[in-house]
C-alpha cells in the first residue's frame, strides 16, 4: 500500500478496505471473526483512525462487516447472503446500463437469454406458491384501472417469480440485474406503445407452460416476449427520432 504521504485519505481508506476485503474473500478472515480495533488497524496501516473509520464504512456499505457496541463489540466479518447482495447488484446493473449507454436491444437480448436459461429449471422446480404469484400478477395486470407504473411493477414481480422458481440462489442473484434493473428500463421505454392484452396473453401462456411442465412451450413464449419487446422498442425509438428530427 502507498504511504500516507503519497495518497489522499480517501485513496488510503479505499486501499485499506480492499486489503481487508481481499483477506475475507481469500479466507484469511472468517465469518464472525473480530477485526483488529481502529487503533490497531491505524498502527498496522500507518494511517489516522479517521482513515480507518472511513475504510470500515466502505466495508459495512458492502455488507462485508457489521459493527456491535458494548464490551464485546467491534467490527466483525459478516456472512453475506444472496438476499443482502441483491440490492447492490441491482444498483450496479442499473448504473451500468445508464452510464454506459447500453442499447435497448443489448439489454433485451441479455435479459431474455438469461431467462430462457432459467426457464427449464423453473418448469422442474416451480411450487404452487410460484404459480399462485404469477397468476395473481396476471390478474392484477388485467385490471383496467391499473396505472402504467403499477403494470410495470407487476411485470417485474411476475418475472421475478419465474426466476425464483428455478430454485437456484446463484441464478436468482445473477438474474436480479436483468429482471430488476433491465426490465424496468425496457418497460418504461415501451409502456406507452404496448398492448396490455398481448402481454397478459403471453404471461398467461408462460405460466400455463410452467404448470404443465412444458419447457419447450416456456422457451417459445419467452422468445415471443423478446420479439414483441424488441419490436416495440424499435417502433418507439423510431417515433422519437422522427419527432426530434
């Protein structure tokens, strides 16, 4: 690590956080292990306690450590769950899409490719609760007074149930970025042009395929959803281009 005279405090705190993070990932620090005190870390890294404090804040923000007060308190290595990581993954995916100007077609292709990979497992492992969630969202989407924003939220909830039905937490984590981050982007681009009846029909066909243990039908329905979404996106963006031109 660079000396304190060569680096700004924020750079040093990032380096310290990275060093501790590496120790956790590599297993040199284990779950529930207590980190050295601020004073000890300050001496170890040759920095001020405020810089150490900032490094610990960075680690806590990543859910890698937790702090406890009292005589037996301090900072401890946290057990990071997939659920804890979801929100960070979704935020990162959303930022990547917006900051790097990922095209609508690229986002759509990625999202449906991952969902199709997930679908056969969802057919095999779905439970009555997963089907009930999807049916409830289809019913919600069919309500004439439902707002565009609520329809988009229901769309996300239905596809989240499909993903979770695969029964694989790693897949659920990886697909969180596609379903929770990419899908709202695609929804908001196309919601003014799409036919709710068309979407509800495809969602019903997808749920029927899961219930009937029909992986080919589920795959075909997801392909239809992808084609329909891409067509809508192209039409909407072409209309915007004509209006701005």
